């Protein structure tokens, strides 16, 4: 059981595919509009339960409990060798320019 | 009527409450509105804005000459060519971008009007800017972002902005792809009664006027000259509009205002499967062109961002060119900044090569970088999304399929967007199915497009649209 007051992330469906704008590209129109919000659990619950949370602006929002104490994992990405080549290229141009002076 | 349409029908009523402006009072003629009066009545002189921004950490960033990049420009220019580039280092505002200027006035005004909180719908730096400025004023803050595709894959740059907003204490609403973000936004405005800190109110634009003003003043202080050109990244048009308005208040000399956007031609902004194929979430043609053609497609009834009134030239650069210049800025100037903020730098590099050595071009922004936003993070993410990354001719880059880092700086050029075509598209959109307009509308269309009266009239004649001169005169005297 995840105790009340725990910081969590909930997911909900704002619009089902049938409720989406008719003008949307088909790839988007076939998917639901989903929403994710963070807040503290109002009552103890399990992952996947339908729960209510209190958000940073003190709103009460309902949804499916997806994540406990959510954290960020975005990073500086993997090594991109092309960026090293840029370095070499610039050094060569500026060096060439200097040797021409 | 479904629930989306039902809420959209209440849009004007919700907006009126949430921005404290009765837009109806500015409407006149068949399709016009009094833009100058809207801007004037919003209050706040340039010096008042300067004072507010000085208190709240949103102005007076340094203007830096990019000495080594300028050597590089000269190294690949013809004899006698290669202008000096200066960078207005806007990343040094609190929250890390020029958007702090816009948010500073929106939040100051919200506090003055007695609102308890602010809401903004933005996946860009503006979210962090509003969250930061709201924190300074003790206002609650909600930021609504388009963040994930239907597979749950988040664009790393937007995820980083979610983090930044939360760091400033804001509530972040993350959504999957789709323009119905506006539906959620309206729901939240109605539910909370918070201020709509839209990018497109007069406050959101006036906040940038100081940036244009400072670009001229700083350049004068450093070189005794006004810039020959200022390159401005263009998305929703606010950056161009505010900067140009500030320049006009700083000098009577002609400063060319050049808009620059990243070319994302072929990618659909509302298409779930295209969402993560772009490496730029703003400053691109997917916003730049639609908002130039129809400024009032924004989240307020009448946008204060009207780029066609101010643009002298509009160019595009490729994603590969911008990533390349972002790396060069690090290597040669020791300034590590986010790629999206370097769109105008990439354009300026190409433009400086066309200009004489005694000329000056100012790049009027930079933005912070970090996990997710960093150019390595974006290139790595793009590669994982199946985008081909290589060296090549930038003009052969296909958005959504390839990112080509320039292999020859002599071919580092911009592509022109022909402004007369954009103006014609604007007229086509605004005139729609109109059979007739009034005399007063002609002057409005001239101001909106920088076309002459004769050019507007010949468009009307070609499209069989009448104008009612007599009725219009009565309307003017009655106003």
C-alpha cells in the first residue's frame, strides 16, 4: 500500500478518440488525449487504482495512479561523434586563415 | 455539440475574465481592431517596464561581440564582407531566456489586478519564465504542456521545461499531442479563475520592447553605431513584434528586422507520429508561418503579436545549421547555450557573410541549456527516433528524416521566405469569404501587411471584394 500524502503521478483521459476534434490528422484522432499531473495522494492506494490527489495549486484531481515519487531521467544523451568532427573542422578553418595572413 | 465545442463556445467570456481586457471595444469596421489603442490602454511605459524588470531579474543582459565567430565569418566571406556579430545573452535573465521579460509584466499585472494565480499554455521557455516570475510575486502557477506522443515518449526539451517549472513551484499539466490542449487550458481558467498569462496579450509583448531598446542602446555604447540588422527568432510573432517596437523607441535610424525560423517544412504540428521527429519545439516554421498569416489564431481574441507589421525580411535555417552553430558558440566563445535560442545566431552567421565588414548584426537572444535541451541530448534523441544524422549540404536536409550538419561553411546560407507571398496569404485568410469591407478596413490591412493602399486595393479588385467608402466615413466620424 502506498500511504496517503505520498507524492505521485496520475494519468487520466481527457478526451476519448470519439471526442477529439474532427479536423485532426488521423494518427492523432485515433488516440485519446491523455493528461499527467503530480500531487500528494489523498488516501492510501495501490498502483493502478483510481485515486484523488492534491496538486501544487491545491486542486483535487482524479486519475489512475501511475508512479510513486516520480523523478526525472532526461539527460545529455548519448555520445554524438559528429560534434567532435565539428571541433576539428573549425580548428582547421581558423588555422588555415591564420597561416594565410 | 460535443464537450470540446461547448467549452470553445464560451471562449470569449472566459478570456475576458482571465485577462481583464474587453477586446470587443477595440473592434471596428468589418474586420479591423484598434491595435495601437489596445497597446496604449494596456498601460506601462518603456521606463515603467524597465523598472519592473530590473526588480524582477528580467532585463539588462550583456551584449557580447562574438570575436572568434566573427573571425570565422570573415574566413569564409568574400573580400570586404563579413559583418560583426553581437549576441544579446538573454540566457542570463532569471529562468534562462528572454521569455522572463514577457512573464515579468504578465505576472506583475496579474498581481496588481488581484488574481491569486496565473496559467500559461506553453511547452517552451515561457513556462519556466511564468513559473519563476509567479514565484517572485507569491502567485500560484499552472503550466499546461504538450509533452508526450501516444507511445508515452516525451520530447526531452519539453521534459526539461516541466522540471524547471516544478523547480519554481508550479503545477505542470502534461498532455499528449493535440490542439485540444486549449480545451484543458480553458477548463483550468474557468475552474481556478486565474490570470491568463498568455504570450499574446499586450503585457506579453510590451515586456520585450525593452529587449529591442537595449539591443540598440548597448550597441551604441559598445560601437557608437546602431545595428544595421537585428536577427530575431520567430515563432508566434511576439519576439519580432516586441523587439521591433523597442527599436523604434530607441532610434530613428533604420534597423533591419530579420525574422529567423528553423525549417520544419513537411512536419505536421498536430500529428502524433511527427511530434518526436522534430528537434526544435519552438522557433520553427510550424509556428512562424501560420502565426504570421493569422496572428489571431492565438489563445486571446486579438493577438498583440503582429509580425507582418514589423518584419523587413524573413529567413529559415535548418536544424543541422543551428546545432552546428550551438557547438561553435561553445568552442569559440566559451558560451554554452540551448540550441533553440541559437536559431537567430545560425541565421546571423549566414547573413553576416552577405554584409560589409563595417556593418553590425545583433542576435537578440540566447537561452539556457541543460539536460534534455542540450544539443547533444537533442541529436542523440533524434538519432534514436530514426533520424539520419550526417554532414552534408544543409539545403538537402529533410525535416523528420535527416539532420545535416554543414560540411562547408562557404555554403552556410539561409533560405528566404518571400514576404509578399506571406502577405498575400494573410489577406486571403483574413478576407476569407468577405464580399465587401469598409474604407477603414483598407488602412487596417495596410498597417497589418506594410502594403501600400494601391497594393491592398488591387488585391481586393482581383478577388472581387467591394469596399464601402461612404459608410466608412460615417463610421470614422462616429468613433
